[in-house]
C-alpha cells in the first residue's frame, strides 16, 4: 500500500512538473514567434532594397550498379548507371523605376544499360532528359505592383536536337507582383518563333504569353515554381505550356536533398514523334496507302519528368 501511494505521489509530482515546464515554455515560444516576425520584416526590407540578387541551386542524382551471374533476373550480367544534373540560376536587378529579371533552368540526364552477354547492345551512356530554358524580363514601374513589361524566353535542348525544335517567345504587355516572390506576366502581344527542320509540323504564330514564377528561400529551404504558356491566336495545336517545380533543403554548406518535377504539353512535339514512329514501322519508301498521323489523330498526352537526389545551392 505504501509503494502504491509513493508511485501515485511521484506520478502527480511528475505531472505537475510537466505542467510547470509547459507553462515556462509558452512565453519562450511567444518570444521566438515575435523574433521570427521581426526577422521576416527585416528580410522584406532587404528584398525591397535596390540592387542585384544573384543565386543558383539545383539537384544532382545518380547511381551505378554491376550484376554478375545474377540468374534470378533476365540479364544476369549487366552494368547500369544513371547521372542527372539540374540547375536553376537567377540574376535579378531591382531599381526604383524598373526591374530586370534573368533566369535559367537546365535538366540533363544520362542512362546506361549494358547487357554484357549481348555484343550488339549499346553500352554507352545515352541522353534521357534534356531541358534548357532561359528568359529575360524587363519591367517599367506603373504602380507599386504593376509594370509595363517586355519578355524574351528561349527553350530548346542541349545534348541532342539542339534548336530542332527551339522556341523563342518575344512579347510585350504587363507584369503584376501581387506579393513578394511572385511574378505574373501577361503579354497579349507575343510572337512564338519556332525553329525546326520540319516546317510542316513546327510553325511560328502570334498569340498571348502568360508566365507565373514563384521563387522563395525560407531558411534552409529553396522553392521555385515556374509556369509558362503560349496560347496561339491562329490554331490551338500551336499552343504549348511548361511547368517546372523545384525544391531543395540544405543540410550542410550548401549540400542537401532536392526534388524537381517538370510537366509539358506540346502538340507539335507529339505529332513529330508519332510521325517518326509511324514511318519507322513501315517500309522505305512508305506504301502508297500510308497515312501520316495528324493533329486530329494523335493522343496528346502530358509530358513529364521528375528527379530526386543530392542538392546544391550557392
């Protein structure tokens, strides 16, 4: 009975002590919250100061493997590898009467799968992901959040089929900055120059350009989301959009864990691919009754890629 009473008293004492500790923690938490608000306010003032802001961050992913006499799989003797690199860089100038934002995004990836029992297979690293976007945006102040603006944006690949296709958007309109770190561009007068060997599929046209970009650093976390779309006035099949989302968390001296997701819709690229596949499946020259795929006959699915791995920032 005495032991039970002692245990009960100890439990009550421990509960009281925990309550007392929680009571002591509350004002400290309130102080931390107030300090964080002050830090955020100071950072907002820094962000609004004139001058250049330059930075970059990205993701590095990769793995290699070697199997020897691993008979439980279809290829018992195989070596494979994956190497991927992404880079998001920016150089932004802020002045009282204007701003000038410059950004670049690159995603490159190589794959290797070497079946050592097959002398005819390709044992080299091959391009798997190939993305290159660069843009420059100039804005002249109308109000505190509204600007008259001009944009040039170029998109293509670097490792293969460079500038085939390549897309250059040039246009004018307005830019809105509703909140810090968010930029929305609306250019109703924009020309989409398309460069490619196949002029029948890839065509330039006049249309509207819309871009939404959110870039923010929260402590050790870097966030970036960029949505860019061109809507053709001539034909909806000439329209396209790309949405790239990147985040990374820094653990130590700029090194951390990163993730990137890219989505794209482009009917012209889909049609070019479908025609190449169709031609590869028939004789050369194609038979007289061969009908090439058209915009109306293709299934224009969303293109996508994702990457997770070590990240870097500087």
